């Protein structure tokens, strides 16, 4: 496995978006996801869940890349 497929890139992008959102929360106390979709609305919870799943996926992906 030497290259990333489209699904891998989407997961990496979602993880970066999640990281940026947490950076905004930490530095400015501003939750962009909550601002866009509502504080703990169904859509916000979906976004947080998908980003969390992406993080787990990218962790497993990094282990595969490390081995090759």
C-alpha cells in the first residue's frame, strides 16, 4: 500500500477539519460546527461522529502505511 485512495483522502480531510475546529475551540472558545449546524443538533452530532470515525480510520491507515 503506497498510495491513498479517495476514501483515505476524505478521511484525512475530515480529520483536518475536526482538528481545526478543536483548535478554534481551544484558542478562541469558538465551535464552528455548533455555529453552523446548531449546538448539539442532530447535524452537529453527525458531523462530530463522522469526524471521530475518520480519526479511528486514519489511525488504522497510519499503521498500514508504517508497515509498508
